[in-house]
């Protein structure tokens, strides 16, 4: 294996966004690659494997290394102060999505001990949540559901062919989607009216088609809708105002905000 390398191939998925409120990066790990150890002093990061398999090697509280294998569409959280690296143990390329805050710098070293702070307990990495939210058009998995008041949210969005999301906007939430399989028609870019009783002329909204490894961002107060041309899956990062949804049109007549019946354990 190649030892101690940084991420050799990375793509910033929000580099065209003005002052993005979160980090969102695709990393390519060649077959047999081992990255350097990483540490964030103030930032919280989450990772999801989108193809292949990755072994997470993380420094634990006793300064030993724990190893956890993650397959496609599973991942982990790296809280501030955690020390970890990624290993691709397979003979094929792996792709990993990284999301999180973008406040401070990332420290990198070949030796994990070089990043540990004497007298300070090292915070371990934790598995991402598998919290499933049912939708009329498919489902979502809320990976960051098990974090305490995170400043960002990370989800898997899965929509079945022939379905579409609400035509919606958000007062405060910003979001970025990145398609990993399938194809979607995306309406996105027209400012939402201030009057909630307004009738939307959908034909005025800019339209684009997105396939694997492409995506889009929606700022607050921008109308957007996703239509599944085929069954598709994306990874979405957003700010954490998850109940901030204004539904201008909806195929199942859902109202604004959180729909409790879509969540586990809700009373029907």
C-alpha cells in the first residue's frame, strides 16, 4: 500500500458557491491508498463512502488505533480533536464524501502520535446514523441525526423513478446535492415570492439535468424541485434548519414544515 499520502484527488463541491456555510468535498482514494492522519481542532466533519470500501483508522482515548470498515453509503463522524486516516484496502478505487464545518485548518501528519495533544483526551470517531425518513417519493437517511445540535446536516436522498419532490423553498436553510447514481431533472434558481398565497409559474424556473458526480446548490428563498428521470440517489449537505420547508406545490398535499408521520415512531 501507499502509506502516508494526503487525498491525492479531491473535488470541492461548493467551490462555485458564494461564501458556502459548510464544507462538501469528494475524495478519490486509489486502490491500496492510505492517507495521512488528519486532525481538526475546531471543525466537525462527517464522511460517507459512495463507492468501494474504506477502513477508518482512528486514535482512541488510550492512544491506540481502532479500525472500522465502511461499505457503500455508510460512514462516520469525526468530531473536533479526533485523529484519523482512511485506508482503501481493496483493488479498486473508492470515492468518499466529506462534509462539515469550515472554521479552522486541517492538520496532517504521517504519525498519529504527532497530532495527539499530551494531557488532552482524544475524541474518537463515531458511526453515522441510519435514521430513515419515509417520503411519498422515496426515502431519506439522516446521517447526522445522532449528533448533538450539529451546525450542518448530511443526508442520503433516494427518489424512485417517475416521482418528484415538492416545489419548495427555505427561509434560512442552504443546501447542496450531489448525485451518486441515476439522473434527475432539477428546477432551481427563481426567487420565492414573499406572499405565500402566490401561484408559481413553474415554467419560469431554470431547469438542468444532473447525473452521477454532478450537483447543485439552493440558497435560502430560492424555489427548487427535483424530478426523478430514473431512480436516483444523492448525498445532501445543508445548514441545520431541517424543519424550514415551504411547500408551494406538493403531489400529496403536504403542508409546510416537518411532517411527523414521515419519521420513525410517529403516531399515525
